[in-house]
C-alpha cells in the first residue's frame, strides 16, 4: 500500500525483518502467548467480517467475541508482539485461505505516527483513504504532545471506521502513570474510550532474543581491556566493516537524516561501537532509534560493542522518575536487541 509522502512512511508495511512473519511460525511459550495468537487470528477473521458486512464488527461495547473495535497486544520486550502484529498485516493483505479477499492494511511504528506533520484528522483521513486496518507497533508516550496526538489520531481513525491493531510494552494504566501532562484527559480517554473500544491482550513471557544464537560479541569491563579485545575482532573481521566511538555515533544521529544514517550503518558487514555509555535521556533515545532502524532490517550488520558497565545498567528505570523513567523503561527494548545480537563477555 502506498500513501502520500507526508504520512512520513514510504509504504506503511512492516519492517523487512518481518516479511516472512506468519501466524503458523509463531511459537507460543506460555498459555497466554497461545491465547494472544488465537486472539490475533480472531481479529483477522472479524476484520474480514466487518468490511464484508459494515457495522457488524463495530465499535460498540463488548460483544460475545471479546474483540471490540481493535486489538492491543501488551507485554514485555521479546515476547513476539511485533511478529503477531506483522502476521495480522500479512494475513489481511495476502490471505493464504483460498478465495479470501485481501483487506487493505497499513503498518507503522508509533514514532512515525508521532513525527508526522499532518493533523490527527488529516493523518487518519490519509490512512482511511487506502486502508481499512492500521497496525501500530510499540505505542509509547514520551511527552505531552504525543499524548494529545495519540488521543486525536485514535478518535479520528475510529470516526473513519479504521480498525486498529497495536502493540506496546505498557498497559493502558501504565500509559496514564507515565503521562506528564493532561493526565486527567488521558486517563478519561483511556478508561472511558480506549479500554471500552479495544480488547487488551497480555503477551507475557521471557525475552526470546536471549535464547537465539548471537552472531556478534560485546566486551564489558575496564575500557582498555574491552577495547583490546574488540580491536582484535575488528582486525580479524572482513571488509566492509566500520568502527565508531559512541560519541561519534551520537553526533551522527544529530547531523544525518535518520534513514540515510541507518542505510549507511547497515552498508557494512560488521559494526563496532566503542564505549557505549548512556548519560541522559537524549543519549538513550538516540541509541534506541539507531537500534530500532538496524534491527528492523532482514540482515543487519554483525554487532560488536564495548562498555564499562553492564547493558542492563545503562539506563535503569529504577534510578529515574517521571519522563526519564518512561524512556528508561522503553530503552529496555534497545538493551534486549543489542544483547540479542551480541554475546556479552566480561573482561577484567
């Protein structure tokens, strides 16, 4: 599906890493994950019914199906929520059931939704002009403007009969707790509209990325020893490869357009980041966006990095409050992805 460029997305499709995501390839590790899989499949069936018979899959209070106006998958990082969301997209747009008609569907990350320069009404209108279902990955609120925009976009989509499927690491109440402004308005919206209109499904479990083979390597400890170990790996690695001091990476995120930087970093076979250290929310958000962009690729560069401290302690939510705590909680996704790509070795 292609929408005009000011929607801030070229084609509103899942990241290339999820091109092959399908329901049959999701491997539930718990009963609740199996339930989430079934809820996602039911969402697809009811979406088809809704757009075949307008009004049946409505936005009214809860029906017998348990799926109201949309689906909200919530749980910790690494439980397969994005896989399920991408599977919804593929099941609607390229159905495997003989005779099933495709349903126009769009897929975006919440950061693209928040970066769009369109008003909520205009954004919803552009989506509605080409899609019946919108999949939004990783809904998260960092500032008051996002709170206002989220409320406006969801209402505008509902008015245009666009069904929403979304994922988040935070349940609706946690979004309220993390809100920095307009708390009463956000609480009223979530409790009176969001939770009534959308079916919230928990997807708990352990981080699957930590169970997978890790092609890269990381060295944690005194920086001189960590650098020596990574330098040996760098010299042994084949071209093309790239070594970046962490402050230089942060500087690039400020001076280079986001997509161009992601393409540049992914152009090599191996990426070496030296001295990763998070000293502010700004550092955390910059690294988070870089890793989101690289991780979404089907074949990201092999990752190597050094740090004086354990990744889990880079930006610990327990050490922060308010907005910083909310950013630290979602930064856990970055830690999960980096340690899922690189085996951590402690040096002394």
